[in-house]
C-alpha cells in the first residue's frame, strides 16, 4: 500500500495522460450510467487513444464481454473509445468451466443467463445445485438485499458455495443507485456462507487484464505505468491499489453523497474518505473528461 497523501485534483485526463501508455478503466459510472453514455468520459478515452494510449475496460458486469459490448452499443456508447474489454462474467465463466459439469442455481435476472452460453453446466433448482451463481437480485429495480435473507439462510443450510459474478454493492442507473450481487454476497458471508468473488477488487480479473494490456503494448509496460480509473472505492480503487496501479478516482460517482454534493469536492475530503476505506487515490476529478 502506498503512503496516504491527498490526491491531486485534475481538470482533465489530458493533464496526466502522457504519463501512462495504458489505462485500465471501469465501465459503469465512468463510460455510461446504465441508461446512456457519460459522453465526456467516452470522449476522454477516445482522445487518449488518438494520442497513442491503449484503453482496457474492466467491468464487474456479470455477463461475457461480448454481451457487455452489445449493451454499450445499444445505449449509444461509441465502441471506438476502447481497445479491449474484460468482465467479471468472463472470470466467472472460467471458474464454472473448471468445475466440470456443475449444477448451478442462478440467483439473478434471466438476462444474465448469457454467462452460461456454451458452458457444460446444468441450471437446476436450489435443492439440486452444487453451487449458486449470483449475478444480482432477481429484480434490482423493485427489491432490496435484505429481502433475500431467507433464501441466503436456505443456501447456508444446504452448504452451497456462492460464486459472485458482480462484486459491486451498488451502481448508478440514471439518477438512482441500484443494488448488485456484491450486496448479496456480503450478506451471505456475514452469516457464515462461502463466496468466491470473481471480479474487482480480486486478483484474477486484474491478472487477465494485465495480460491483455501486455498484448496490446507488446510487453512494453510496467504496472506502475498503467492508470486505473473508476468510481468505486471497494472495487476500483482497492483493486488497483493491490495490483500496484496508479488511480484516478471519479469522485462524483456512487460515493458522491459521502463527502459532498458531487460538484464541490475537495482533495482533503477525498483523502479522508480514502483513509476511512484504507485506500489510496493519486488523482481525482468529478467526472472523467479530457
């Protein structure tokens, strides 16, 4: 862990972009809000690429990368803003594939069944399952994590491990925050359940992302010269800290209400926030822009 110092506020990615040959960038909350593109962020990444940088998107989306690409295109994100994409869903697929013909109870919306495409898994009911794959709440727009406590208790009685395909606790959806699979995984662990966390902040997704960056740059980089960008302290920032990456924190994202109104954000407030979470950000700005 780096020594904690107040992060430097920057007005645009152009101030520091030349320092880094590659960027490892979060998607939800930086590139889009689940409803529409965050256009200044998209344009910043495009400008960075136009200046010779490589952009690797890293997402805790519980779906394969091809599905996330389709989602982004569907809401109007210009896919020219990045080179490659890795998702928590990709890592989850690899884990399930290693289990060989596992029976899975799917906890989450039906749209996330793409995670099982072409895998040798059997979707089963809870009593017959070997593992629970959690991609979120069944209906994140109307439900809350505490409503799942009886189901989590039943999983605990059956001794079922959980694979959490989206470690995010909440994400932005337009102008509201919605709960994610990470909130259910946290509640399951709190009652003694076992959970495998597929995405950020854990190492497997960073290991795969850095291999992809190495391929993009023909191995001409070090981890200290890759900039991580994200708005989640427990996922993006802590994950990047553990991976030895510099961090640009997007402060007007999911945590904005914890230190200001999203517009008047001071370096000292961000530093104090990071210290509370035992995390370090090198730079910050409200929203990503060039």
